[in-house]
């Protein structure tokens, strides 16, 4: 006796259409893995702190930290000192553990009566001064007014606004 024949395909064998679809999925996964490998090798070499936008971001972070220290001095009725470490390119808040870290590509120049940063007094005054940050031929000045402790960002001479 011979087994009955069926009009369908053999269940142990896949159709040519299914194998082509599986091959396309494998190719897609291989391509995505290759793109991920190339991106992981290339992105760390990218230099995100070369443009003027990165300089402005650091200037706004700096101004925000200084304003927070000024406000903390007024609220807590005590003096607060913001410390600038030129060697390690770091601005540390006096009221909190916050800090602004500047990349190696940026330059810092501090001009204040204090050699290590700014001091905000409980009566609203400060030591005043300015911190100039620069990168890629551009520079911005973050100034602190001595009488009002107002913090402002200004274009340095020859720098971008």
C-alpha cells in the first residue's frame, strides 16, 4: 500500500518564499550590527565641545550656578562662596554639591578680588568680578556685579555674543 499523497508541500521542508524572508531578516540584523559597531567606534572621537553652542551652554550653566549661590546667601542669611579651580577647570557651588566641569578644549580666566572665585554676602552684595570662558576662538564673560550681585553673560572682546 502506498501512502496517500497530499496536494500541499512536505511539512519537513520550508518553502522557497520562507527561506528568502528569513535571509532578508538575517541581512538586516547583520547590517544593523555593523552600523552599531561603526557608530561605537566613531562617536567617542567626535568633538562635541568645539562649537559656539557648547560654549554658550557652559556659560549658561555657570551663570545658573552663580545665581543659585547668590540666592542661597540671601535665603540662608549667610555668606556663600563659589570656588573656581582653573587647573582642574571646575566651578564648585558653595551652597550645594553642584559643579560645572569645563572640557579641556575650553580656557578659563578669572578676574576677581578673591583669587579662588566669588563670594556672595548675606546683604545682597558680592565681591564681584568676571569669569571668561573661551573655545574655538570665541569667548564669553560671566560677570558678577559687586553691588547687586547680578550675574550676566556678555560677549568678550572679539568673542561671539
